[in-house]
C-alpha cells in the first residue's frame, strides 16, 4: 500500500461517533467470540466497548467533520450516511452480548 498511514486522535473536543461506534461494535463482537475460551478477556473487551460507545453517544459528530483530520481521511473515510447509522451497529451488539447470547 502506498498510502500514508497517519494516525489521528479521537478525543472529547473532536467528535467521532462513527469511529467510536464501529469500535464499540467490534469490541462487543470480539467479546462474544472470546466468552467461552477466555471469559476475563471477554469482560475486558465488553467494558471497553461500553466506554467507546459512551464516547460515541456523548461526543456526537462525524470523524470526517473534524477540520484537523478531514483532509487526511477523506475520501477514504468520510461519513456520508450519518454517524447515527454506525451508532446503530454498536447498539445492536450490546443487547446480545449483555444477555450472554
């Protein structure tokens, strides 16, 4: 890959509900995958999924709306559908994981 791999921070003053919501969904899904083989790690993943989702819900906005990162992330990672779509993915995983399904 010849594209630069710049790292950008996601923090309170810079909304990134789309990125945080996707991260929450991935962590919750991984928690389900590790539940039987490593329950401690599964619990850690779920706790961090909850933190990521809380960030997504508290600091609402698209990652690509941040002027500091927009030129570096678009057109590869721009939020065209609205960060609410990604947050729905995170929400979808929590009831299943939290109920042990």
